[in-house]
């Protein structure tokens, strides 16, 4: 199992997949760095990011399963306020779970019609299991961030 790490600091080099006037890479991927020394994070299929350059945050992430990419952002919490943490991008694991559900139904109902659906069913179910695992990691990361005391307070 991949461990979840928490990094605190200011957000730098924020790129929302070219939507903010940057270069369009063809992929909808949000990338940014947090902390000193800077730690790079990314989030796949992020349409709108809740953080921006200069925000003071704590980000929980884990090393990506794809080598050389860095860490996947799971949850974030704005520091300096007493607010709670939030999931960074729950749309991606939910999409994976929906594709896994589609694979289960396809395997159950289309198997008698087409023998080639078995390999597609296995792939989609594996994608769904990955989505369940990622969503579980995101919820764990959120709980970890909620246990951090805010740096600044207004008491």
C-alpha cells in the first residue's frame, strides 16, 4: 500500500491544464507545487481547481502509480483558518467506479450475446476497483488533514 504524505506550504507553479492561459497539453491535468523544498502534485481530469498560486495549504497526497509523475493530490485544507479539509478531485474515482459498474452489467447481460466482452469486462471491473481504492485513500487523507490544528487562529 502506498503511504499518504502531508505537505504544508504555499502553492506555486499552479497550472490548470492550460485553462488559465498556459500552454494546452491536450490533457486536463492540474499540476502545482507546495512547500519548501517544493513538492510537485498533480490531479487527473480536474476541471476546476479549488486552490490557486499563493494559497497557504496542507495537501495530502501519495506517490503516483505511474513512475516519474510525482504525487497525486488527494485532499487539501486551507491553513490559517479553522475550516475543514476537502477532497481534491472526487470526479475521477467516481468516474472509474461508474465504468466498473458498467463492466459488471456488460459482463452479466452481454456475455451471452458476445464472447469478446469478457476481456472488456475484466478491464472495466479493474478500473472500478481502482476507483474504490482511490476514493478510500482520499477519505483517509481528508481525515488526516482534519486532525491538523490550523496554524493561525482567530481565537
